[in-house]
C-alpha cells in the first residue's frame, strides 16, 4: 500500500509547492556547497560508521519504544511512546546535531552557530561542539532565555556563547533571523546547524535524514512488539517539525500508517494568541523556504503565541506543509491548557514528565477516533526538566493540587 504522491524532496529542493532556497546572494556559495555535498558525505562509509557509533555510545540509541498501559486503557488503544526524551541531552535534537557537526568538520568549518527556542537544540549543538572542540554561538530570543533558564545554563556550561535576540517577539523566529545575519557576515568560516526541518534547501531534507533514525527504529521495535512492521498511527508535535519528520520518514509512502501532527493552538485558534500555522497560515516565504506561514494579507508575519517555547513559530516545515495540503497528514491543535493537562496526566499515569512541546502530541489523543486494536506511536520528543518553572507557575496560577 504505497502512496503514489512523492513525499521526498525533489532535485530542486521542493516538496510539492513548498521548499526551495530563497537566500541572500552572500549565502549562495555556502548553501550550494552543502547541497552538492551533504548526501555524498553522509553516505560515505566512514561518516556512517562514526555517526552510528556516536548515536549508540554517546546518545544511547536505540531509544526504547514503551507501551504506556495506563494511557492505553484510558484512550482505548495500544499507546506506545518513542522515548526520545531518554537521549543524551533529553530530546531528539541530538540526532541531527551529530549528523551536522560531522558534516561541518568534513567541510572544514571551524565555527558553529545555531538558533534555539525551547533550548533543546541549543543544548544539543553546544554538546556536539564541546565534543568536537569547535566554537559555538547560540542565538535565543530574550523571552525564551527567561523561560528556559536551565537550558541557558547548560549551554554556557558546555562552552557556548548565548546571544539574546531582542527584536520582534523575542522568540524563535527572531533568534533565527539573528543567526542568519551572523551566517551572512561569517559565511566562509561558519556552519549554521539549523535544528528544525525548515530553512533553505537542503536543510529540511538534511535534518529529516539525520532524524530518520527515529522511524527506522520504530519499524523494528513495533514489529517486535506487535508482529507488524508498521503502526496504525504515528503522532508528533510540530513547529518546524524535525521530530515529526524523523518519526514519519520511513512511513511517508505507506498508506497503512496514518500520520498525525499536533500544533499549538495557544489560547485558542481564533483568539489571536495561537501558533496553529496549518489552520491560520497561507503560502509564503520565511527563513529561506516557501511554506505555510502566519501572515497578514500584505505578507507581514503575524506573531505566533504558545506557552511552549519550541512551538511558537509562525511557519511549518515544507515537508509538513506538503503532507497537510495533500491530506497525507492530519492536523489537530491543542491549547496551552490541554497541553498542560497532558503533562500532568502523563506524569501521574506513567511516571514520565514530558516536555511542553511533546505534551501537545499527547493532548490530541482524546480528539482522535481510536479503536481497541489500533497501535499508536507517539514521538515523545523531549523530557520536561527545562519546563519545570513554566509548569510550577501554571500549577500555582491555576491552584492545581498535586
């Protein structure tokens, strides 16, 4: 049961109508070099050996596929959690940063820059830079620096320089803008490790390839547990969408698998305080690619909102935009309150405190029409340590008894 539509990137860097490389001339040489070499370098036996050795011995892969019995009983289906939260650094982000740091070294780059929202990608980038002895600069919105203080401290302990973005909403979009400006000014020496499946081609495809280890493992693990090498559903939260891209990759063309995306509805889709891009967005260009984008009729970006620092992005990865518009993937939106209820539920039910981003994927289970025989895999993309201050503040404000 193979989908006739292609969900892999085209030679021009497009997923259907989305993708491409809309970049300043000063970055053209850098982006072209990456585009022309990333697949060749990534497929070299020496690269593959080093990549997989680090994933095994440094990251701790494969990450477990855990059947959540209490959730399964509540939602009337077999709920499995792909435990990316158990990776070194606490999220899926490390899979991609290891791939890109190995690529950067082979391209002769001595300086690494990154953007981060929730801080997990910043921590993962700082981690691999420390490992490989490369200079690391991380751009982070001033608002996110305040609400993700533990991750800021971790980045600094790992030797990274954290630079606040003070423009706009002072969140992920603005951090990305600052990182791109840096890259333009330091193109010859610097590799930009983008953390999401977003940006100019080849970044969405490159990030997806490095994250595809998630779905490769799911195929083997679900076979071991159920006798079938595919689940009925794969569910993942989406902003830029690297965890979703990795969890979906090996199932993109398998119509037996329903792909489910969870967006951040913030205070409500129609409140003006939301990040539900697929519902509120239209085609536009952001950070080097054509995708679905929250914007005014004259093309000005609408500031997104989410309690989650990793999902308040006004765009969505071009692969996901293609999956959504072709109806290969279905999207549900979860509000801040629904995500917080999912955090508290998983913590009490399974003894696992998830990241706030991840909680949006858990929050939409009640919106899905599940059957008792369904096998549902949720990409548990990150752990909740970084969000404890947000959780405690919410619990206090809403007078929730633990």
